[in-house]
C-alpha cells in the first residue's frame, strides 16, 4: 500500500499566488468579482454565449482577456498571460503583497460608481447622471488599467509588464497618479455636475 496523504492541496495561481484570505471590500462588486482558485486562468471562452456569465470568470483571466484588445496582442492569450504573470512577479517584489489582492484593490479603487448618459429631448441633447451597474464598473476599471499600461509602455524604455505593475500598485493605493483612478474621478465629477 502506498502512503497517500489525505490533505487537500491548495490551488494557487501560476502555482505561486494564493486566493486564500482575499476578500472584496466593495459590497456592490462582491457578486461580480470572481476569485475562484485556479492554476492557469483560462476558461476556454465558456462564458461567451450567455448573458452575465462573465461574472463567473476569474478576475485575473478577465484582466488577461482585456489585454487582448485589437492591436498588438489581439488574440494572443499565451503572450498576455505571460505579461500578467511577470507583472505579478514585479508587484510582489516591489510591495511584498499578494498580487491578486493588489489587483482586487486596484479594480475596486478604479471602478466608477456614476456616469452620464445622453438623453435627446425635443432636439436638445441633455447629459443625465446615472448609476453604473457592477458588471460595467468592473469592465471599465479593467479597461482603464490595461489601456493605461499599454499607453505607458509605448515609445518608452519601460516594458509593458513594468507599466502594468506600476498602474496596479498605484490604483491599489488609490493614488491619483494612477490613470485608472484619475479617470474614475473625472467620470464621477462630470456625472456629479450633470445631476
């Protein structure tokens, strides 16, 4: 008989980062920010054909998918996974914190709560302040983070991994130097003025 251990092995992201003890502090985003443990964040697009199913996709995979926007990395999931993996290494070296927790804080701090919508009434266009749904809040936060990292690495000696790590650290600390956080404040300020 072989000596098989009965203890359950913990599933870690990239076999390094634990999902244990990470909680979402924003009550509005709790249901939509998925922290299901997985080694490789790749769900093969099973969420694609049903509404609201992307809420069941791990937040790290959603970050990776957002990097695959049209342009240089369109459709290159292995490449974008490596970018995020290396950015997580940089985050851990700089802060000593779990990079998954840093990502969750960054998304919470850069997700706008209010936005404006255009309402046409009698040929005149009004901007009206509206609340943003939790799903869209996460979508906007991830888009702003990835766009900021991409823009910071173009025509710059910094790699995209360093730019992503910097953006995530700044956004997690709610620093106004973060492009995503400053965009959130700008969106909310415009929405507040059009109430």
